[in-house]
């Protein structure tokens, strides 16, 4: 039994390095051509990430041949699992018709209609290639239409690599006059909207802070944003890149708050690259190329046949209200199990989230916004996250290092219970470090 967190972590990393020589070698090779061996920051963790050889259902196999149950679900884009037969068939069928056709194809308008049918606030939409792009276009649309320049975001918000509002700032954020308010503080945000109304083009908000720790928005908070934006000609953008999968109408349907624009991504391409932005008719109609004053919106792969076909098959054939309900209940089961374990063993561990999203935090506080996590404890929390991540990997469970979990449709209750069992094992074996 380790008595110090640092030595426990060093020991866990040494065990991991010894267990995963092929992933280690792959990382060393990748370092010769990519900074840190990495081309997507969120996939990096110490001492090096596992490199995947294969995925099947909810199982991942690494280069060294170990099998893991996948609880990361490709940060929510892997909703359908790694080998869904309906998605695979749709991709095969689309492939038969040619890959890059350079014109409208037989899928995109159907997918647009399937999305609009689910999200009535999206009267018209446009496709793009990622959630980041969708957010950039939504923000720029709001700025161009209103003629105002500033955009209100929230601490801990993540809308893409150039739209990231973590504490300490982000050097690569787009040069837009940003204002940052506190998440889930309805009065504070409404006051900020009123105070800056003359120059405020948009408010962009995740209905659940995803990268910020799976912290869902209160209905009152979103409702206050809605009211203040309506009063001051400010475009309210819901970034539902993650949360749209929580019901057939996204988080907006769950809380009954209608944004002016919505951005989408992740699973809606069936597991292939995808983004979309849409909303009110008067805003989106500005993209109509027949208009003399139309906004240009380019993107070689906006309507790529594989994403369109896979996304359409997913919505038409797989993502029913019933499937979503079942999946969300598995998320509830996992969240409740972890919180019950923490209570039973009297340790500072909290499971947050909503439906099929779960965030794990080493704290005794209730967490409604990132500021509820004591900054003085940040280093200790990070070390505990690292240790739990490595211990769960050793137990065959894969999630994000920061404790982010996005369940996949094929995840079973037994797998959820096994994950909770592995968390309990961690809590028991590392008890003294969790004080
Ligand atoms: C809420 C949210 N918005 C936007 C993005 C960016 O999407 P993409 O990675 O497709 O650019 C993400 C990705 O994690 C996200 O979680």
C-alpha cells in the first residue's frame, strides 16, 4: 500500500510503461514527426497514451493486445459503438456510389430534414466538418447579422480548440472581444448581458459543460439567458455538440428553452467527421446563395457522402427515443453507483453529469460550476485523476483521464456495474490517498 500520492503515481506509471511496450514505442515514433507525438491534445496523457489496434462494439484492443471496455465513447462521437452493422452498411452503400462527387448528393437534404424534425428551433441548417467550425460560423453569423462584435461565454466553456474558456486563458482563441461569465449564475449572466447589450452580438453556452466537467445547466440559468438575449437583440447559441444526444430534441427540449441558433457535431455523422449549425429562419436564410447579400460558407467536405449517409442511417434507424432513454438510465445507474460508493466509504469523490454523460471529481463539494472545485486542491485532484485513470486501465476500463465518461448505445448494465466495481476497488485500495 502506497502512502504518498507521488510514489503511488510513479509506481502506477512504471507498471503501465512495462505493460504497454508497443504503445510506448508507437508514441516514441510519433514524437519524431508530431509535437509530443500528438495531433489532438485531449488524447495525450502521461507517460504516453494507449494506441488502439481495433474497436468492436464497446471493446477496444490496444497494440499490446489488451482488451478494454470503452467508457470514453470517443468523447460522445462514438455513440453507436465501434462496429454498428447499420452504420457500417450505410457507409459501404455510400462508398459504392463514389466518394467525392463535387455536387449535392442524395443524402444531405434528407439528413438536414431528419435533424430539423428533431430540433424544431433549427428551421434551416448548414453542414460543416466539426463542432469547432459550427461554433465559429454560428458566432460569426450572429456578429454579422447584429452588427455587434462581443460574445459572452462561460468559465470552463469549450467550443473548440480556438474557443476554449478555461481558467488562465488560451493563447490560440480567436481574436473576438470575449466576455466571460460564471456558469449557472443566472443573475450574474443576465446582468452582464444587460450591461454590454450595445456591443454584445451573441451568448454561446453549452447546456452541459462537457470539457468543463460534465456540469449540467439549470433550467433557470438557460431561461434567464433566453430572456436577457431576447430583450437586447443578442443571439443565443446553444452548443449542443455533445448534449444533443440526451433526448430526441437535445437539451433544449428537455428544459423547454429555445435558442436562436444551435450547433451540432460528434455522433451526428454516425462516427465520421461532422458539424452543423442552424437556427432561426431569418438568421440562416442569409446563407442562401440566391440572395444578393448572402454570406459565403465554404467547406470542401461539408456534404461528404460518408458522413451524410452514416449520420442519416443513425437517426433513421438507431437513435430512437427509446434507445436514448435506455442509455440515459445506464448513465444514471453509473452516477448513482459511484456516488453511493463515495458515501459508503466516506471519500471525496463526486459523479456529476446528466443522462449518458458522467464526470468524476475528487471533491466533497457539490459541483455546479468549475469554481466549486477548490483551486488550492487542483494539483492534488489532477494527481488523483491520473492515478484513477491508470488503475482503471489496469482493470480494463477506459475513460478520459480527466474523468469524463460518455456511454455508448451498446454499453450494457453489466458493464456499467463492472465499471462501478472497478471504481470501488480503486477507492478501497487507495483509501489512504483519498483523505
Ligand atoms: C461542447 C463542444 N463543442 C464543440 C466541440 C468541438 O467539436 P470538434 O471537436 O468536432 O471540433 C466539442 C468537442 O469536444 C464540444 O464538446
